[in-house]
């Protein structure tokens, strides 16, 4: 199984919107509505931000949204804030397997 | 609120077996709504799923690690364990245990989920002689 494909970096200014993509195959991202996104600050454990493509866990700001089209999922962060600067990982549950993307470093300029 | 905490040696010699445990508090490991997983992250790199286990003992492993990995569950101790054999420098990483929620009930009734909702703080394991 191969990791999901994410851009290594993304950036935006405070208040702007940024979208991070996550590309898989029809066997994972495209085959299941089980894409999740995790935020990770340096030295910290990952924190779930989106699950099942577009649902937000309790406590996650609605500035974070997710979507999917075919084999590609996306995470959009609207109204960028300084604290959003972190690494973001997508993940897809695919039956008996779980795949992660390589991670995207989001920089708030 | 579930809490997970990885524990085990911070240093393992090459070719030896890495062993970690993860006791769970704040909930039962026998909950039908959860799987329990191990994920690792080499320094400066991304996340890699190692495998998951259900309280019944059913296991699911990353094909790339399957020949070296054993994940087990001890319901009496409310904990899961990880064993990774024949380690090399490539196995040096922060190892996380996490709960994988498949559904939950709230004020809106039943909701499907399928994601790692609670994570331990992680434990760094180095491989060196």
C-alpha cells in the first residue's frame, strides 16, 4: 500500500483561506467516505480536525472544512490564524487498512 | 474522556524486539465502538499506521510491517501492547497508541465516525547498540 499524496507545503496570510489536497486511489480515498485530517504542532500528538470527509469533532472551529471529489480529498482552512501553523495529515480508512498522507506544513505568513 | 499513555524502553538494540504497552483510562477497551491502534512517526517524517486491534483480538496490520508486528489486547488490564521484532535504525520513531472510533451516540442519536479520536502523547524509541 502506498501513502496518500499531499503537497509538502502550503501557506497563506492571516484571514485568508488555504486548501490542502490529499490524493489517493479508488481503493482508499475514492472508495470510502472515511477520510480524516489531523493537525500536529511540533512535539505534540496529532489532533483530529475532520472525520468522514467533512465532519468536525466537537470543539474544532468551523473555519476547518473538508470535502472529497473522486480520489482526492481536501482540507480548507478559512480565516487563517497564527495558531493554525502546523503540519496537517490526511488519512483514509480502507477496509482493513489505514493510510496516512506524507503531511503538509502550513505556514501562516 | 479517554486517555492513553504509551510506555516502554526508550532504547532498543538492533535485531532485538521493541515492546510497548498502552493502558487506557476513562473508558473500557472492550467497547464495541472502538478499535485500538499503533501509529509511528520517525523524527522529522510523517505518520505511519502500524496496525489495529479489536477487543475480541482481531488484528489488522500494515502489510509492510506485518511479518514483524504483533499487537495484543489485555481486557483485564484495559491495555493494548505492541511488539516489533528484528528492529533496525529505520524503526526509530515516536510511537503513538490511539483509539479508532467507529460510531458514537450523542444528543442526535447514532453517528458513524471512523477516525483516530484520542491519542497518547507518544513515546520516543531509539535503536542503537
